């Protein structure tokens, strides 16, 4: 498994996904906090666009987090809701089974989905921070095992006898 052989890569990938989702979530929070009635339509369009871009990263982060952290019953309900939100019908599975297949277009999003993300997303971020892969070992590496000892030469010369042929 890749996590056994490439811990630095797995950690960097998790950190990158987490940073992208945190940045998108922070921007959505800013839009919600500054929402004025005269610019409500503009903010709705901007927030759904941000959520459309955030969705694939958050779905991958949720998949990684679910396999790494054991959630309580209340958290499991919220994470299940997020799974349904981030993986709309027909989008589960590997979106790019081959490098020759172009990526799927971004799924449309509604203001209700953005509202659900704003309500449930912080729990995913909390679990994703907890599920960070361990850092690669940067200290001294263990020494190699000492070479095996050679067998001592026999005290008397060894004679080889041939067996008679039958």
C-alpha cells in the first residue's frame, strides 16, 4: 500500500487537500458574513462556484479521513450527510480510472448545498486535522545489522571421499 512506502507523499497530499478545503470554507464563511441584500445574487453565484470547486477536494479528504478516524455516533451521522452532499448520485467511484480519460466537469451546486456545507463542513475539517498522517522520521536512521560472523575454518583439513558407483 502506498501509505507504507510513501509516508511523506501521503502526508503532503493530505496537507494539500486540507489546505484547499480550509481555504474554500474560509471564503464561504466570509461571503456569508458579508452577505448584503443588494449583492445577494452575486454572493450566491460566487458561493456556489466556490463550493463546486471545493467539492471534489472535500470528497477526497472525507474518504481519507473516514478510513483514518473512528467517529462517534453523532459525528458519523454528519459525516454520512457530508458523503451524500460531496458525492452526488452518479459520481461515486474513481473519477479518473485512467490518465487518458478527461476529468468530470464540476457538478452544479445550489445555495442549499452551500448552507449544508457551512453547517457540516467544520466537523470534516476537525476530523481531517486529527487524521493527518504521521510525519516522516527525520532523526537518525537505525544502523544496519552487523555483518554475520564467518564460520571458523576447521582445525583439520577436510577430505572428500568419493562414493563407489553401483
